[in-house]
């Protein structure tokens, strides 16, 4: 009887230990995956390169290279129409939630409009969806992974 109790106790401890190890490893994998978006990407038209970076717990994106110098001529704010696109932050305030980067904003310099946005990694590419109202009422752009 004592041997059965001891074996039962050992099995419970083993299962508990296994649970802790698996839970910790899943937490570590999850924690590592949230920063998978960090790095450099080519714009959809390959005429610019962006950098996704993190400040606090929020993710942002800015232009770090453009094929030619362009101003933000379509900005609705007249004072900002002369600013250069190079260095401009156009992806703002994304938070990693359930495997996607949500609650962000994307500024489209071609239209001068800002949209709600989500983004996610698909293989090594960055997919960014801008939308008004509901995410199914939007457009997805693909940013291809690039070297620095």
C-alpha cells in the first residue's frame, strides 16, 4: 500500500514538473515571438526600406531609405507637406496581442490618410492591413524582409 502511495506521489510530482517545464518553455517561445517583427523590410513597391522598432511595449515603423527624396505632399496638414518621407514614422503604436500586432495606425503618404491597422509576420514577410471601421474593410500590403 505504501509503495502504491509513493508511486502515485512520484507520478504527480513528475507530471507537475513536466507541466511547469512546458508552461515555461511556451512562455519563452511566446515572449520571443513578439519581437519577431523587429528589423528591416522593403516597401511593397520596393522604392523604400522601413525599419520596425520597439519603444516600451509598442512597435513603430519608419522609412530608413527611399529611392528618391520625396516630401509628404499629400499630407492634409499644410505645415507637414514639406517634410521628407525619409525618417518619417508611418506605423505607430502597435501592441502584440494573440500573435498579431494590433491597435496601431498606418499613415499612407500617397493619399495623406491615416488608417487603423494590424500587422503580422507571414513566413518572413510583414503583412500590414489598413482599414476603416472593421478590418475586413481594408487592404493588406506585403513588406518583404530585407537586410540592414
